[in-house]
C-alpha cells in the first residue's frame, strides 16, 4: 500500500529543516522548491479520515501539526533568507494557491488544500513572520510579502491589520508595491464580499487618476475577473468595467479590459448575454485590427466555456466577412473560422437557404485557396458539416448548387490530399507533417462519406486516383533509374527516400479504405460496383513490384478482409450464388498472394515486419497468412517467453484456420497448393461462404461440423495452455489468457451440444405404449440437457461482458469483437432453452429443477439477457423477443447496456439476421404447441433441437477476427484491496466476537495506471462478500485456491456475479453504496471510495456477520470504477481477499 502525503509529513518536515540549515550553496532553495512540490501533491489529496489514520498508524491531527511546521519553516526562511530564498518561498506559495483555488462562488469551502483556513493550525504566527518582512523590507520585499498575503487569503482576509496593509499599499507611489497589492486584493475579493466593495471603489479611483501609469492600469484591469464572490459584486464590477471600457481609447487597455470582462461575464448567465452582444458590436464599428482580434478571442473564449448564447444571422455574416476579407491577417481570419466551427451545430440547422448558399460559396472559395494556410483547413471542416446539413434539409435539395456541393467538397479534400502528396518530395517538409495532413483529410472524408452513403462510389473513385497517382510516381522513379538518359535523377529520387514515403502514404490510404468499407458494410451499402473498384485497386497495388513485400501484404490484408464483404452475397435473405462463388475465388486468390508475400518477408529475415504483418492478418481474419507467419517465427525465436507467445499465436491461428474451413468453398485447390509449399497440413476445404439461411446446414452434416469444431477445440486449448505456461509474473498476458479461455469454453460447449444432439434419434416408433413412453423419457432428458447447455451459454455471455469492461482503454474494434461473441452466446442460450418458452411444459414439471448448474435459469432471465443486448440496435427483434415475456415483465437494466459494449460491426449485423430467424422460429414453435403429449414431444424436441443446431452452424459461417487488443501485451490496470480491522481492540488481525458486526478499514489501490490513458477513473467502488466458512489446513489449502482464482478470473463464477451486482448498485444508487446483507449466511457490503491522484481510495464499512457461526471466513471482493466519460469499468482484483475469524 503506497504511502499518502500525510504519512510522510514527519519525514518531510525533518528533511526540510536539515536542508535549510545546510551550508551547501543552493541547497536551501532546492529544498524549498522540493517542499513546494510535496505540498502541492498533499493539497490535491483529501483530508485523512479515521480509517486512514488507522491504516497508517497515525495519530488523528498529527499531519496538520507537521504541515504547520513546514509552513512556518518556509515563513522563517522568507523572513531571514536572502533574495533567492525569498523568491523561492513566494514561488511555492503561489503554486499552492493555484492548486487550492476557489471551487464555487460563495461556498464555505471555497479554498481547499494546505493553505485553507481549516488546515493551518497557527495562521497568526505565519502572518506575523510575513508582516515582519513587510514592515522592515525594501520595495521588492514588501511586494513579495503582499503576494504571500494574497496566497494565504483564506485566513489572512480575517485579519483587519492585513486588510489595512493591502488597501494602504494600493495608493503607494511604488509600482511594484501597487502590483503586489492588486494581486493580494484580487485574492481577497474572491473570498470576502465586504472587502470587494471597498477595493472596487479604490480601484476605480486608482485607474481613473491621470497619475496612474499604464502598467498599473493594465494590472488593475486584470483584477476584475476576481470580483465574483457574489452576483451583486460581479454585476457592479461588470458595470464599472464596462464604463471604463467605453470611455477609453487606449487599445492595449481596451484589450485587457475586454478579456477581463469576458471572464467575469462567464460567471453569470445574465452578464454573458450582454458581453457577447458587446463583442459582436465591436466587429462592426470599424475598430482597429487589434480590437477586432481581441473581440474574436474573447468570443471564442466565451463559447469555449460552454455558454449557450449563439450568434444570429447578422453576427454570422460579420464573422464570414472577416474570414473572407483578404485585408485581414490570416490569424484573424482563423479566429473567425474557429468561432463558426464551434457554433456550427447551432448555426447550420437554423440558417436560411439563401444564407446557406452564400455560406457554402464563401467556404468553397476559402478552401480552394493555398492549402498550406490553416484557414483553408478550417473552412474545409465547416464545408463538410454544411454539406451534411444540406443533405438532410428538404427545402435545400431543390437548389441546384446544393446538389453539387458534396462533389465539390470531396474534390476539395482530394485536392488537398494531392497537394500534401506532392509535398512529400519536398525536403523542407517532414514525414510527420505530410502524414498528419493526409490523415486529417481522410478523417474528414470518412466523416462525410459515413453520413452520406450515396457518396461511396465517388469517394472510391477519387481515392483510387490518388493511389494510382502514387503508383505512377513509383513506376516513374523506377523507370528513371533503369533509363540511361536519366539515371542520376532516379538515383536522387531513390536516395531521398521518397519511395518509402509513398509506401507509407499508400498504407495510410488503404487503412482509410478499410474503415470506409466497414462503414458501408455495416450499413449494407456495399454494391458489386464498389467491389469491382476495390478489386481493380488491389490488383494495381499487387502488381506494383516497386513496393516491398511488407507493404503489399498489409494492403492485401486490409482490402481483402472477409468480414467486409459478407453482406454483399446476401440480399433480402437470398444468396447470390454466382456472386458468392466469385467472391470466394477472389478471397482465396488474395490469401494466396498474402502468403507468398509472407514467405518473402520471412526469407529476407525481416522478422519484426513479419510479426506486424501477422498481427494485421489476425485482426482482419486472414488466418492462413497469420498462421504461416507465426509458425515460422516460433521456430526461430530463442527467448522462452517470446517462444511461448509465438507458439500460442501459431496454435490460435491454426484453430481459427480450422474454423475458417467451414467458410471456404469446395474449390480451394489453389490455396491448398500454396499451403503445401510452406508445409501447412493439408486440410479438406468444405463449406460455403457466409451462408445464413436455412440451407446453410445442407452442405455439411452435424458430424462433419463436429469434427471441424473438435479439431479447432484441440488447437485452441493447446494455445491456451501455451499461454499459461509462459505467463509473466506481472500478468502481462492476462487479457490474452482470459480471452483464449473463453474461446476454449465456447468450443467446448459447442462440442457438448453436438454430442447431445447426436445422442437422440427422432425416428418414428411403431405406436406401442412402451415405445412412446421410452421416447418421452428420452426427449425430456434431451430437453433438460439442452437447458443445462443454455445455462452455460448464458454464463459464457456474461463472462465475455466482464472481459469487455475489465481492460480500461481497450479499443473500440476489440470491444466489438468481444460484444459480438457475447451476443452469439446469448442467442444460443435463447435457442437451446427453447423448452422454457413452451407454456404447456410449465404445469407438468420444471425442466430446470434438479440441475445444479441451471438452477438460476428461467425463461425471463434468458429473454432479458438477449433483449438487453439489442434493444438499442434492432427494435423489431427486440419487440418479437419481448412478446414472449409476460405483460408484467419489462426488460431490466442489463450489465451489457452500456453504449460502448453494444455490438455494431458488420459481423454483428449478420448475427442479428440469424437472431431474427431464430426468434421467429421459436415464436412459431410456441404458437403451434397447444398442449404436450408424449406423441408430440418428439416433434417439439426435433424441431427445437434442429433450430439450435442450425443457428450455431450459421453463426460459425461468420468470420470472427482477433481483437486488436490481443496483441497489446502489458500488465492490466487492476486494483489491490488492503483491509484492516476497524475495531481498536483487535488492531493486529481480523477477528470478531460471535454475534457482532465486523468493522473494516479499506484501501483500494489502482495498479499499472498509464499517465497518458485516454480515459481516467474518477470514482472507485468495491463489493465485499462472505459466505461459507473455509477450512484452513495449511499453505496448500483454501488460501491457495483463493489466490489462484485472482490470477485466473475465467475460472471464477463468483467474479461474474460480484461484478454484475456491483454494476447494478453503482448505476442504480448514484454513488451512495452502503453495506447490506442478502441472507443470514451471506454478508455483502458495497463501498464507495474517493479517488486521489495516487490512484488510491479510502473508506470503511460494517460487514454484518452477526449470524455467522464460529470459524474462519475469506472475504471475496471485486472492484469497479466510473471514468470521466461516465462509463463503468471492472477492475480485476490483483490480490486475494483476507481471512477473518469469528470466535
């Protein structure tokens, strides 16, 4: 458990004292600055509670004594030190004030941190030492003393003598002293209403005096934003400042006053309206360029603060005039464009068609100007949003100019990309500049095309021109090198590395094309025309011999991912057989090409590029290529941990290869020949690509399907075991091992399902009573086994849910892969539990009774588990599912309802199609069953079992790529729980007398947090549960079992249950978590922690174990957190819960 600042206070105080007495030159200043950094850190931490005191063995209040000692030592150094020491102390106090600034207007706890009134034990002594310097020092000393008074304003404002010093210094003849007084007075005004009134009156007199220097006037203008303690003071200060603004002609003063009034106005909704109108009026009064620039900066500041007072049409025209006026500097034009960009979502929908026409023409003109100017990029961003707005406004579609606007926007973006490409050969532009510019333009293009799908063919044509232009440049360079007339030019071109730049540009554009095609695929908008264009483009890249094999394999993998094209062969539930065959042949050819490129890379011993290529191949679902690469690399590497990782990847890709055999067509001889050349086992290729209709199972019976699944299960399990054998002590492979464990479970359940389906024959009996009775018993056993499998599917879906939220910062595509797998498991839980939905079964007997593993499964739970996943993405299917529920039942808030976990990929789209057919089949089966007799039980079992097998075989026709996060090997962000006894009578251990509650002091510590993480936790939560007693029989007993469950979350059903309970509690109670009991033998507590900057949270709780019998018990726990985007994340426990004793 990491020490907090309060626990280090004594050591810090002693260390500062020693350093201040040091005779080493510069050591005192260094110690003061170090103490300042420590105090800043301390200020950011919440004050210790009794539980914190207990956990660190501190005496309550001792940290305040040491903090006070440190502050007094700094004050002594300020009083007796030289000028450098004094400046260092002032710097420390100013930084402490900055990190403990005002939280909210007029609040009692307006100032927090070390310098707050409640945390300084001896404020009088501190102020007295500073006052000694003020009374006996020179001008600079008095100014520095005033600054310290201002930094200590939370308690210094209560001293009448200090107030007098601040106000009297305001009329001093020394500029430096007046500036110090203005700083201190501004700090006091933030905290004292009465002082602000007096200070404002004196400030106005000071600034109105003709004897006041411009330096003091500017410093005085900057004080106005601090007069915001109350609405009345803010209003009075604003009116006073406005009079001074309107009565002055000094541009520098006017600019400072505009900024100050804008900051002050943002604290009041009433003042901000007046301020925005004032700023826009300055833009139309013929003011100087400096004034217009300051007005634009202030407007931008106001809108950046989230003020909802947007410009009307007249003010928009003012901004357009500035943006289009060549007389204005570029910086001024960019400011106007930034303002328009910030308010575009308000302005564009409300603007009239004629104004929109002028708007579009102006920005087309600006965007077509020199692409190196920043303003053209801003204009292009606005033009994209304008084009999208036009496409959804009916009254504008009739205007001829608007119909061609999307084409103009696309061409403008392409022109800018081409310009950036030409810059790649210019030595004055770095690669990062060129690539960054191209990526920005491609993101704009993707934003436009993803919301206007009709632009798909146009975007593809334009991007094809860019790529072909790059390819022509490569061919031109090669020709110049081979041509005797211009060998020098070609050699120079090669020497400058332009071919490498062009290769990287092609890779960037191919990645964009992949994202673009995924958008079209998810929307079902990929056409044969688009397919043919991509095919031609891919062939051009493949035939360009100037590219390295690495570039060719990456481009090939990106453009030939099978899951991009899966929606192309199916229209309205019908499969286009001719297109299906064509597409399969195309994918096989591309796979062969990728494998040949991989062989070349490996032959050239380019192992790192080969590994990257294998990574891309696995993430795009081209498993033959990835298996070729990883198998070769695993045989070459020497390091044991690397060897285990690569061997695991080879086994993983081989297992997925086996499953991909279910997708490939019968005519795969070319692929087999290619595999034979690199000594890949010759596996029969059968199946059809992406069949999702009823006929998908006709080409392969369940026995053949089971053989393929069994082979895949063997290799997947081998990969999992390999990962476990090479797992690092820091759990760097936790995600990989966890994901692989769930994939193994998935295939294991499928194999079990096939075995159960094959164990019963549905042939007709001769009609005798014994045969019917025997058949009825077999069918009931069959249905009960399917319900048991249904329970396992549902649990597996929840395990995938838990995996998806257990790795903070996981990328969206990896989330989509995991969520799609969870959806598939939930769907199979639904179809294998079909017997639960037959009403006639209910009166007879509960099919799930007596099955230990399925005791919690009911038809309501199954339906809610599935409907909760698709309720926001397909209302039609959800409505059909909910029709199976009782009228009183409503879909509950599910753990997987977070938007980041909802499947929306093209694979999920195809899975939803299967889901639609399955739900319809279950509803039809239910409607056709009016009663169950032994004669019809066989038919129900046959139809339902056949539907379940059909669903699972169709699901396996959808290619599933590897999650991108699978290749990020790093220790996971998790939590460790530290527990101490809250009962002071038992400080050395966890024990409680029988019949009493267990008092616990808790610390939840985050581990492996990266500082540059995209999302940051803001609140910590924990659930603690204790059930049956354990028998502690030595070091290899239950303790080891509990520790192993921490390292292997996939083997603990408790973790799923604990996390689900914690999620519902956090989302339902809004952060207020209290201890509660579920049963007499089950004590559960929910705890909320306030997170400090060290990644720690402290709290306490009472665990009601009063009904527990004598014995030893282990606490089970699980942590979670909310991030700054209000998303819930699970925190994998990195240590086991402690054991307590009831005596």
